[in-house]
């Protein structure tokens, strides 16, 4: 019997590889997606670096971050699963989550300086980027988000937004689907890099107006730019020999299209992805 | 019947790949050239990242940015075609255009700080680098250049120069031919990087004099340095397996030479490219 | 008769390659480990860049940095062996040492600015990062650590800590095992990069509290994150064709696991590494 | 009849490739060596980017920068040959010269800020790094060094030193042999990068004392570190498929050793390179 989750597993493995290959995540960090048909579950790799995740590494978890079926002997989950579970619980509109420690965000995580949208692609940081400080509720910790109450506290700090910076730790990004997640992870990193460059340049920051930010956000998330980015990342993975192995050939094609096109847009607006290479 | 545009298509695909491989353009941005025999048309890829453009992706457009023949089903043009069409309309001396969001320019796009030529290769930014601010005429937008009037406004801001910075968005670069375009795209980026480094170093900028800038510009655009750069980029693409596939073998050789040598110089000054490797 | 040191040699060659591939060490610098069963000896490559070290390049030295058996004709040791020997002598708890000149540390080596733990992974710099200045005891030298008394002076400056910055020269890092050494070498470099970025950003540094630093240090060194990092580095080496040749197949597998799991934790807490991939 | 210059040609091609692969030179810049037996000649590639230079591209020139035999049809020399010829003329102790525009030096070329040795490897910049400003004698030019009098002026500015910075243009580095040249080109770049990082960090520079600089310079140029660096660069080229093709097998081996070992040291001190690898 074919695995009905095979397309989702493959998409999630691709997303893991893309954020690694594009330099957003190193040995640590993790990427998840909500279960495609059961919103009370999510999919995430066992504890491995995203760069080496295969579709077969991906397991199902409840929103309480318990494995749906017991993990095989020797298979261990990530330590910070509650980041994912508690955000999916608090935010029914979120279907994909990534947590990472990209260097571009760390100066902001350290200083608490506010991130601002500084160019059209940077509008993907969202209307506001809140901070979460583990010290506020939990005092001295190892900085990780390990306990359910820590996950809930982080989800609360995220609020209705799409990116939260964790003081002295890293960033957690959320999205409506996997393509949008990778897109936001990459372009929010570019925007953070830009803000650092602007600071070094020494001029005053000139952020987008709220109106510009909203319109640029909408535009970036239309099917055409989303599909174009997904194709670009996929081809780069393939050229580098980094595309995940064992992809279910037919299913994966459809899955790729679905992931690329499943933006919050009427189906009528979707392009005939089939014609694309 | 062989495609008379095959050499041009191939050259344009190579130019797309070079600006990608050399790190000027990422998933977004686009590169076009004026039709080699019909100045009322231009060639540009369908909506794909420059890194994956093939000769077969390239279509003909009128200067009003309408496809000369209807695009096949499922084939979509770039959203910002008017950047290209309106510049070709306003500037008969321009034969190649690239639009990108390279990080080195974005701090200038954000702050409005003027770019200056800081070393001989940086003279390729041209006599002056004007700014265009979408807010001036259009108020809040998604920052993209989508409407004909936006393209016309940008072309007007470019004026008689060769590089225009778009506030909170990116850069558009123009040239007399494809080699010059790639050359300017790359070395204007280097000059922007240098200006940022100089600012971080904290000393006063010491730009070229107008006389130096003019002479360095002329020298850089002579056939020898242009051909040397084109060979360097081509070989790097080939070594990396990034050279566009399906190049018409004979036509492409000639085309490469033409692209490399077609500087605004008397034919007598052109070197016997044939002897080169 | 199989070489009982084969697994250790292989592990050490892998560690050499990882610190090279991950950009910590260039042509110069060196990595050693204490002999697995004779604490009065250590293993280190003959004088070669870590990027090209093979298991067969590794020789045994006494803690006085003399070869246990005479080196073959034409084989030369590193010039700065006493860095390793004198630290192993002074610190029985140290089982692995690396010396390097990574650019991220050099501004601190030059200015004497104190390194602080600025995110959870940065806690791997340890409680304090002392400085050693060759001028204090030795006046003008070539900056290298060549004489036993120079090595002893450096070991004394290191004191009970795990990382020492050498003024106008580089860094020396120590650890309880090879995995921890590579981990500390990489994440202390990330923390130094972050501190430079924070300085450029211009805000006050917000370091971890001592309690946070201690808990983050402990967490990072648990078997799960250590094994995850080792797998990540190994796979990256293999994909790049950089994994050391001639590894004793069976021994090497066991050795890898041992290296990855041999953290200062009760055996009961160790994961069944065998199940991994 | 075998080409007596084959080993030298091969060494020079390797040096060209190394400075390219290690990121010192891009499309422009050039590397030469004095003729091994006729000090009144030098060897340099025809006008090609160092990254693509083959042994067969290398021609002989007099110190007046005239080809010893007429160049074949279609073969063109570099435009700035006089940089090389005039330095060889003025400095009999110089046997290798490179000219480049590495980004790390350009802020210094722009501002005129003095380069200082900031760590032991940085001692390779030499006792002093003079500046040359084309404006002083020649007023407005295209910044290039094209005329014999410009080359002579640059050689005069270099004086008895080993590195000269050319205002708003780039750097020219000299050495006693090819290995030393590559070594100096790479580590002077690292030192320039470090100085920029120190400036960004905001602390006062703490350079080596003259005594330290002299001793570190001597140490770096001993046969062991020179050979170690040459092996490192060569292996990296080979792994990357960048090692120049068509090397005369036996000659090249000897040549490599010669290049690696030919430091200004008594032969008795030279190591049996043959035993290496």
C-alpha cells in the first residue's frame, strides 16, 4: 500500500534541504509542517541536521509533541519539539514552522534592536517581529525551548505574527505552507543582513511604510513568485546533488506543484505548473 | 529552418547564467537584450530565475512589453517587463538591461547615499547614479515596477546614465551590449561593496576625478578587457556545469565572439578572437 | 597484526578534515588527541595542513613532544608541538587540542577585547577566555610557540579554562574528546563572529548570565547534540569527497560512534548509535 | 626536443591558478616570474584571466616588456606588462611579481590608511607598505600602469619593500620566488582583512613590534612552512579540478619541489620533499 504521506514527507525533506543549502540553518535547527489532512498532527524529522534529512526520517507527532506511534528503538526526536507543537496549537492558520540560529538574526537577538522591513522582499518579516526572552518567565535556563510551558510562552510571544526572535538564542518563523516558510526564512534573513549593513553604513533606516509592506507581502506570496522561487531552490539542490533521495517519483511531482502553488489564492489564479519543466 | 535568433538566445542565456553564477542575481531579477535586427523588440526569458534560464525560455516582446506572438499556454512573462520595454523605448543607445536586488546596493537604496567611483573598475557605474523613488509619483505601492507609467518614470529617472538605484527595492543597469551589461553589473556591485567597506573603515571617500572616471570607463570597455572577462565568466560556467544546454554549436561560437567583441570600437581594433582557445 | 591505534588515527584525521572543511583552519594550525590508552602520549599529524591529513600521517609523541619512535627520514613534525604537549601535561582532563588562526578571533587577539558568550551555542567558549601575550615573558619573538617554556607559559595562561587567545597570533582550544573539540572550535568561532557583528551594530553586548552559560554548556555537550553535529560534519565531508581515505572499515565505524558518544555522561544515557543511518 | 622552460611554465601556471582559487585575483590581475636562467627576461601569460592560464599560454619578455620572439597572430599581451618589467629591472632580488585588485586592499588604496602587521602571518606585508598615486606624476589617467614611465614610477614607489598599494587601483606584490609570492599575496590579503575587522571593532590597532615582524617574516619564509603551504594549495587545486592541464609529468614534480623549496636558505636545510606524500 502506498504511503499517503509520501508526498508530504518528500516536500518536507526538500524544505529541510533548501534551508540548509541556502545557508539559513547549519547543524542545528529544524523544520516542520502540519499534517496535510489531520490538523491535530504535525510532521518533523527525527533528530538530524536538516541538511541530511530524508523523507524516511519524518515522523508524525500530536500537537502535544508526542509521537503518534512509538518511535522505533534508537530513534530520538528533536529536543525542542514544543516550539512546533505549541505554535500549531495556538495558531490554526500556521501550517509550517522553522527554528534556526542564523547569524544574521543573532545580533538582533542579542541587542533587542527591532527588525524593520527595509526592501520589498524584506516585507516577508511581517507587520512586526516580536521578541521572546526566556528570562522573563523562566529566569536562568539553558536557553532552549524544552518544556511545554516554554513552548506556550514562545507561541504567545509570536502572537498573530510570523517571525519571533528569541533573545540570545535564535529565530522561529511560521507560514501558511512550506514554500512560504522557506521563502520567509530566506528573505527575512536577507532583510536582517541588510539592516546590519545599513547600521554599518551609518545612515538612518528608511523602512517601508505599513501600506508598502502590506502590498509587497501580498505580492511576494502570489503563486508566480512562489513557484519561481521553489523551482530555483529545487534546481539548485539537484545540481548540487542535495535533492533528497527516494522521492516517490509521481507523487513527488504533484507534491512539488502543490507545495509551490498552494498559496492562499483562488485556484483560478493558479498557473499551469505542468508546463514548467 | 534554423532559428535566426539562436545565437542571440544563446548569448542571453549565457548572460543570465553569468550574473547568477557570479552572485549578482538570486532567485529574482531578470536580464534582457534588444532584438539584434529589430530595434523595436527585445528578448527576455519567460518568468524563471536567471540561474535556470535556457535559450528555449527566451521570447520576443515589443517595446510596449507585449509578446510578439502569444505565449504558449502555461508560459508566463516576468511581472516587471516594463522596466525593460520602457528603457529600450527611451534610450535607443541601450541594447541590454538587467534588474536585480544585489545586497551590496540595498543599503544605498535604503539610505539614498550617493554611489561614487572608488577604483578604476568602479568607473563602470558611470558619470552619475541617479535614484528613483516609487513614492514620488505613485505613493504607497508594492515597490515593484508593474505598470507602463511606472516603467516610464523609472526610465526617466535613469536619464542618460547607465545605472539607477530604486529606493527600497534594487538596481537596474543598462549597457550597449550584453558583455558590457554583465561587466557593469559585476563591477558596479564590487564598487558598491567597496563603498560600504570604506564607510566601515571610517575614512573620507576619495573618488576618481571626472577625468579619471571617463578614461577608466573607456579603457574597461575596450575589446581586450571585455573579451578577457567574457572568457573568464564562460570558462567558470563551463567548469561548474552551469553553461546553458542546447547551444547551437557553430552559431554559438560566432555569437560568443560577437557578444564579446561588439564594443563601440572600430572593427579594425578587434582582436582575432578565433585564436583564443 | 592490525594497528590498535587505527580507530584513533582515523578519528583524528576526520577531526582535522572537519575543522578545515568548516572553515576554522586554513593551511596552518593543527589538531591533536591524547593517546586513547596511554595518557602520557598524544597523537598528531606530521607537518601537513589539516585539510590533507590522512590517518597514516599521524604519529605518537610523548608529553615532552618527542616522537615515541624516531620519525622516518623526511618526515617532519609541526614546529609548535609544545602547545599540545604542555597542555596535556598541565591538564589531565584535556584529551584533545587544536591551534588555529581563524580570522574571527584575530581582532580580539589584536585588541585584547574580552570574548563573551552571546548566544546559547557561544557558551562553548567556557566560563572565561584568558589571553596569553608572548611579550609578557619572552619579549620580542616570532610569535610562535616553539620552546617548552613557551608552551608551559601558554598552558599556564589557559589555566582551568578551554580556550585561550594568543595576542597577535591565534587561538588554542581544548576539550575532553575530539567531538567536543571540533564542536568548541566551530561554535566559539561563531560566537566571535557574532561579537564582531554586535560591535558593528553598535548596541551594548548582552551576554549570557553565568547560570545560563553553565546550563547551555552542559546541554550542548550531551550525547544527542554531539552525535548530531558529528553526523552532520561527517556527511558533509563525504559529500564533498573530503572524508579521509584508507579508513579501517569496521574499526572506523566503531571509532566514529565512540568519538561521537564519548561525552562525560553515564553510558546508560548514550543512545544506540547503531540505529542511526 | 623537450622545452627547458616547461617546469617554469608549469610552476607559473600553478601559481596563477592558486591565487585565483584562493580568491586573491578575479578576472583581472596577472602573475609573472623572472626567467630561471636569464635574469634579463621574465615569463608571463598572454592576456587571460589567471584562473584559466595554462603552461602553453606563457611567453618570454625582455625587461623592457617586449616579447622575446614575436607573439603569434591573435595572441595579445597584458596591457600592464611594464609593472612586471620595470620592477624586475629595478630590483634584481625580485624573482616573482603579482598585480591584483583584491577587495581587502581597496579601502586602503582609497583612503591611504597605512597597512600594519597585525598578526604573525601578517608580517608578510614587509617592513613597510608604501603607496603609489598615479596623480602625483601623471595627473588624470585611466589609473592603469601602461607606459614605461608609469611602470618606473611604480617601481620607484615600491623601493626596497615587497608590497605597494596603488591609490584607487589595487596592489602589486613582489617576492624572491613563486611560492613566497603566493604566500605573500594570500597572507597580506588576510592581514588587510584583519585590519578592516579591527577598525570595525573600534579598538586601537596593536601591531607587531619591528623585532617581532622581522622574526615572524623570517620564520614564515623557512622551507617547512613554505612547502606546507604549497602542498596545501596544490592539493586544493587538484581536488577542485583546477590544476593546470598538460603538465610535463616528471619535470613538473621536480619543478613543484623546486618552487616549494627554493627559499633563500642553505640547501642543507632543505627537507627531502620526495618523502612527502
